[in-house]
C-alpha cells in the first residue's frame, strides 16, 4: 500500500471503532486532532506520514478507559501498523508519540522527544480547550458520573501520573487541574497562537459560570 492508502485505511478503521462514543473521545475528536496536526505540521519541518498516523491512532485505546494502562494504546497501534505493513522505524516513532502524548498531571513533565510528537501533542491539547474543550469536559464528566461542581472540593496539583489517574474530582476542577494549564504547555508557535484564543473562551465561560452559581446573573 502507498502512504496515502495506509492513512485512508487507518482513518476508516478508527472511525469504525470510535463512532458514537459519548465521552468526548469519539471519532470526531480524532478527526479534529488529525486536521489540527496537519495544519500545525505544515508550518514545521516534519514527517507528515508519522504525524498523521500518530494523530489518527492516539486514542485507539485510551488509558482512561482501560484501567489506567497507558501501554494499551501503543500496543494496539503497533498491532494495526504491523498488519498494515508499515516500516518498523515509523511504527516505533508513532507508538512512542502515543505513549508520551497524554497529559499526566500538573506536576508531571510530558516533554515530547521529536517535532512530530510535539505537533500531535499540540493538536490533541488544542481539542481539549476552547468551546469544544468545554463541551468535551462535561461530556467526559457525565460519562464518568462525576458532579458538575462541588465548591467543597478544591483543585489539586497532581505530582505523579498515578495520582492523576486516581483523581475523581468534579468537572469544574478539571479546568484548574489541566485545561487552563495547556496554553503554556504548547510546543509550536502555531499552536501557541491558536491556544491563546481558546484559553480566553474558557476564562470567560468560568467567569460566567461562577456568576450564575452565586445567583448574580
């Protein structure tokens, strides 16, 4: 198969697996990450084949839905890529990106090792903020049966991935424990520019949320 055929086949495979998923980690999330990664990647010197494959496969088996196992995603991606006769060097690169891409807690370093990884990580993080990020956050909270907001439970800065994985806090805390931090964690100039606007959308939403919570609006 050509690279173009592999990308097309991979997109079809992921769409079939994730269509209809209700937590915000569905096919359309993957699709947006894929398109954002392509947009960012065109402004960087990258291997777009690696970028596209990693973007398409980054949520093939998310640890949040697999008992906290962050090896299952790279393993499932490898199985698919080997079946698609992709070169081992590309497979290793893609799997490493998937392994490293996820946010692992405010106090945990999640540096990517390659520019391709930085592009995919930025694209994924962009979809976690702004108007879409707000929607996805509440979709995930609902899917996990979490409270929308509880003023008695304060945000935490998780110092380890294990601590972050065990977090069961309410949805509003997720903004302070992750989403509002992402603007300053972007790797590329293009993503940093895009993130500034989306960050402001979240700040405005939270300001309105707390005004309404207090009964002032």
